[in-house]
């Protein structure tokens, strides 16, 4: 984690420096100076073509994905990179990368421009944009290097092998579903009546307003 934090700190400094000096990086330069150092710090052997393949095609008709990372001879993570400063909001490269990953049976992919890293759960049964699980942004003021390292460490070779990110995803998926339900509880008349019944002297309007002010999730 310490080595990864150091690499992220250096990458953050580079991103800020390039922005301050208005340096325009090509996609190749972005990969070389911002993306590959992070992958290396995550424990992926960039010199081992059985572990890291560039310009990878799962099928000959496919356009290549920038990097495919392998475990036990099986592609495990796709990384698609754009030049620093290029927005990651364009839906086309996202859909393309997700489709390639899905066809290859790869469950995780990353879209990055060196400064922002977006981690997607490929096989989540939701729309493409909703497959976004975690985001790390380098170069922003007040960014916590250790927190960024903790998030990106989920993409490390060892943690991908132990499927730590899958366990975290499962918990997050359940928590998000529960939160969506809790967000609607303050509009549930039966629930409001139950609280009002147990709170002597309060009206249903007062209970409903109180729940909205405090945020129901804070009770848990």
C-alpha cells in the first residue's frame, strides 16, 4: 500500500503540473507516464505477456482494448485509456469496452484518462452508466492519497486473485438496494402511522417532517 500511495502521489503531482502548464499529452504518453506506473504498483508484471497484454483482441474481429490483465491464463480485467484531459463521459468507448469485456467473459473493466479512474462491474444487470462501481480522481484539491490507494488497490493482482472487489461489490449492491427502499420509507403511510402510534403526542405530519430532516439512514 505504501508503494502504491507513493506512485499515486507522484501521478497526482504530474497531473497538476501538466494542467498548470497546459501540457497536452497524447494517449500513448498518458499511458506511459500515468497509467502504467499505477498498474505496475498494483503488482501486475508489465513485462510478462502472459499476465499483461497490450492491444488485446479476444476475437480477431474486435477492436483492441488497450490492456488486458490475466490471472491463470484467463483475462480478468480490461483497461481502456484515453489521453489526459479527454472526458470519460463519452458513451461510445464505454459501451465498446463493456461489450468487449462481456464477450471475453471479463467481469471488471477500467476506463481512465490517467487523472480519473472509473471501475465498472461488467455483468451487473443494469444500464451501462449504472455499472460504474468506484471512481478515483487524481489531481483534485484535498484528495486523500491513502484513500485513493485503498480504492485502486482493489485492482491489484493479489486482490483480484482473492476476489476482494467482488465481495465489496456484493455488499455495495445490497446496501444500495436497501438505501433506495429507505429513501421511500418517509412516504410510506403505514410506517409513519407506526412511528406516530409509538410517539405520544406527535402528529403524522410532525413525524414525517422529522424523518425528512434527520435522514432515516442515520438511524442505522
